[in-house]
């Protein structure tokens, strides 16, 4: 029987020894006790814990955080920290933490698309996000349904503080700008068509 110290176990699970102590007190992952009342764990315990939490399979527990600009890197760290705290409190070991920088309107974010590819390959168990618009600005329900079809659940922690109002304003301005350009282009196209029609009409009448 291999005996492991709490620090070794914490390192294996990617958590702190303090979190491990909390799990012990809450009964999430109970430690064994030596005759001198010191905590220790066995290899069998770790394997059993990982198996019970579906962490021994290929399906991953993923934290996903997003901000719109590089100037919001601190917000990115705050999102991941919030998800990490939640996961630790629930006895969840995160397999991967994804930090993404790009507009919530941008469907070409490489890291986000890579994550969706893994979802569609049935490799993801749960995705943890702080707020819906961190995943996508519009159309969240469609993507949530796509994930469900591949056995992936998106856990939304509903921390509205991680969803800056300025991002929403910037995204709305971006949408208005795109449609304004299209409207302007459409008007130019109509004028061009009208001009060609008038020219043709003049040619036939001459």
C-alpha cells in the first residue's frame, strides 16, 4: 500500500493543501489518520476518487474565461480565480483552464473553436464559465443545446461582475456599424441600378 502525504496528493490533483483539508472536513475526499493523528492518503484512494468524479476517463472538466481586449487581462485572471474557487469548494479538479481574448461577437476565436471541436468529439464533460456572455454574446442557447447533444454541460456561475457593461456597449456599437455599412452599400447599389436603368431608357428612346 503506497502512502502519500497531503502535499503530494494536492500536487497530483492540482489543488492546494488547504483545499485538500477542506475536502477532508466536508467529507468530499476523506483523509486517513496515522496513530499520531496525521493525515495521509493511499494510491487506491486517489484512483477511486478520480474514477468517481469521471476524471479517469477522456472527458474533461474545463474552465473557460474570456475578455474582449488585452487591457482586461486582470479581469481574465479574476474569472479563472472565481471558477477555481467554485471548483475547489465542490471537490472538482479542473483538467484545463482556457483564457481567451476576443469579442463575444467573434465566432472565429481559435481557442473557443478548439473547445467546441473537443465538445463535438465527446471529450468534454463540463465547461465552467462565470457568465453566459463570456462564452458567446448572442445565441448562447443554441450553443448550450449543441453541447448537450454531445454530453457536455455548461455550468454558468452567474457572476455578473465579470460581465463589463462597456463590452456590451462596444459590441452593440460594432453591430450598428456593420449594419450601417451594409445599409450604405445597399443605397449605393440602388443608386447604381437606378442610374443604369435611366441610361438604358435614354438609349432606347434616342
